[in-house]
């Protein structure tokens, strides 16, 4: 499909474009992003251009991945991204990353909530998905906090299930279904 633009009170969520390459390089080189996501290391302009064109652009065109760049409504700078991928039978996975300059003010929770609303809304307003799941390395408390604020329900811990930068890690799994009451978040037994 053609890329969609979503809005919230504070944010505009729109497809990252080649002009965003500097901003993508900036957040992709953040140590927390490197520690928590599979971004290539080192990450320069060639990697950013490839991601914007061949991953993001191609994903929208082929309906395999829908990535949104996150911007404040009054600032064109791309602070981070939130996206849906791994589509299968009415389900998908959500992933996100943010530059440190955009952290600590609820921007990611607000952006991801808007993407979930779009994911669960019926066509033509949304994708009509039934399930959106989230996975993260078990020590990634910042990502888990966002997922909890979104009202995702904890589904489990898969032991040594991901190989990341040469070491094996446990992963946490959580998900929302389209008819969940996400306003009453469940306490996660993550410790
Ligand atoms: C995961 C990540 C996006 C979370 O960013 P974040 O800024 O903590 O998330 P939010 O935008 O939702 O902000 C929440 C924080 O802002 C605070 N906040 C301030 N105003 C807020 C508001 N209006 N609404 C909600 N939270 C608000 C919250 O208290 C919270 O702080 P806390 O974590 O100290 O409790 C970020 O840490 C990151 O990019 N990490 C590296 C990449 C990564 O791990 N990606 C996920 C891989 S699975």
C-alpha cells in the first residue's frame, strides 16, 4: 500500500525518507539501540539509505513491513521509528527504537499506541489485525515498560531463544488482541 501518515496530539508518524538518513544514523548508533536491536555495526549512511529504501520503502510496497518515523508535530527531525512486521494470518509484531533526545517523555508509548489503534481498526481505516505481539531481550526493561504501558499482556519467557551480538539471551513475549481491554494493564511476572 501507499505509506500512511498517522497523527497524535504531539506527533506525526510518517514513512522515513532518504532525507532522514542523518537522523537514522544518529539513533542507530546509540549504545542502547545497538544493545537491544539487530542494527548493523558500524552503521553509516550506506546502511541508513539501504534501510530507508530497501527495507522500509520496499516493505510498504510489498505489504510486508510498515515502518513509521516518529516526529514531533512542530519539528521535522526523525527521533525514532515504530513499525509492524512479521505479518501472518491476521497477526504481526511491533518493534520500536528512539534516539535518547526523544526518550523519557512518553513519546514512544504515544506513537506505539497510535500504531496499535491503526493495526486493530477495521479496513479501510486500519489493518483489521487480530493480534500484535512484542518480543525483547529479557533485560530490556525500557522496552518492556513501553509494552506494559500499552496494555500488552505478558505471555512468557523463552529461554536462550535469541543470539544477539555473540551471546544467547532469554526473550520476553507479550501481545495484545484486538478486543483486549488495554486500559487495565496486567502486572508482568518478569523478575
Ligand atoms: C525502548 C525505548 C523506545 C523506550 O523509550 P522511553 O522514552 O522510555 O519510552 P516512552 O517514550 O514511552 O517514555 C516513557 C518514559 O517517559 C516518562 N513520561 C514522561 N511523560 C510521560 C507521558 N506523558 N506519558 C508517558 N510517559 C511519560 C515515563 O515515566 C517513562 O519514564 P520511566 O521509563 O523512567 O518510567 C528506548 O529506551 C529505546 O529506544 N531503547 C533502545 C531500543 C530498544 O530497546 N528498542 C526495543 C527493542 S525490543
